[in-house]
C-alpha cells in the first residue's frame, strides 16, 4: 500500500494520522451474525458504544475483523449463509472479491506513479528547489486546501459571536492564496519538466479514489467476501483513516446482517 504521504496526496487530505470513530456498529453486527449462526456464547458483557460519539481505537476494528473470520470458520458448512449452491448454473461470484482486486490494482498503480514522481522531484531539486506546497494557513489551520477551506469557513462562521464580515474577507483571501499556491506548483512543474509525470500521478489518485467508492458501494454476497472487505479495511487503517473506510465497513456489516 502507498505510504501515508502518498495516500494523503491521492485523497486530497492533510498528511497527519487520524483515529477511527463510530466502529461499534460493525462489532455489534458481527456479534449478531455469529449469534444467529449458533456460535455466540450465552453470556456476554453488553457493548456500550455509540455510532457517532464513542471513540474506538484501530486495534478494536482489527479485533472485530478477527472475530468475523472466527465466526465464519466456526459456522462451517451447516450454516445456511454459506451452504453450497444447489446448482452451479445459479452460482454467481461474490462481487466483493472483484472490487477488492480492482482497488488493490489501483493501489499498486498509485504507489508506482508516486514513486516515479518523487524520484523525478528529487532529481530536479538541486536546480529548481523544492516543489511549492499547495496548502495554505488560515487561523489555527497550518496546511489546508480545496474543500478544507470551505469546511473551515463554515466552522468559523458557526462560532458564537463570530465576526461574519471579517470571516468572509479572510475566506476570499484564503481562496486567493490557495489559487496562487496552485499556480506556483504548476509553474515549478513546467520549469522542471514534470507536468506530465505529475498529471499521471494525479490520474492514478483519481482512479484509486474511484475504486474506494466502488468498494464502499459493493454488497458482498458471501460471508467470506464480507470478511475480506473488513480485513482489507482494517489493515489499511493502520496507515491512517480516510473517508471511505466507514462506508466500506458499513457495506460489509449490512451484507452480513442480510446473511444472518
């Protein structure tokens, strides 16, 4: 998988680690699935978690994915959810595996394109210096850009006693500085001859984001497919949490609930 900086650049997010939130619902659904399959112990401590507000560490999600794999293994061939089809004519491959294969391929392509870009930048650096940052500072944010500027504006306007006129002035100034930062980066690329290399890296980033959205919209049709989705997301979260993780986990959890 790409490193944190590559993934942040591809997804248009700041390069800092983020924590997981609201993953309790995944564990609850996994417990429910295992219970209906007849494998959940009779006595179990209640799970005190909230979807939006309860903080959950990444290790909790990894434990949940492990629990899913255990539940699938214990269920065995007697579980109706994984029983063999009556006829191979009616068999349909689980789309989760194809979605995961596409995402993994896009992930590898993203890594290769950014590796080429980083090496090209390193060769150009002695002559042209460092590539200018495309992020700007605004109030307590030290490096934001794109949609983050819009979100910061909404945040500042929502503060009690906010000076609305001043915030709008700062907002327009931030947008102006951001456009100047983008132009500076494009000018650097032209001088260094890296316009095409960076364009291919950006296209790889778009392809990766497209595949993450497709995975988040995929409904697994087998417990193995749902478990594979959960496992992939859990491992990916070890390098940082991004906006597609929770939708993908929810899709897998919904699929498991339908199979129960």
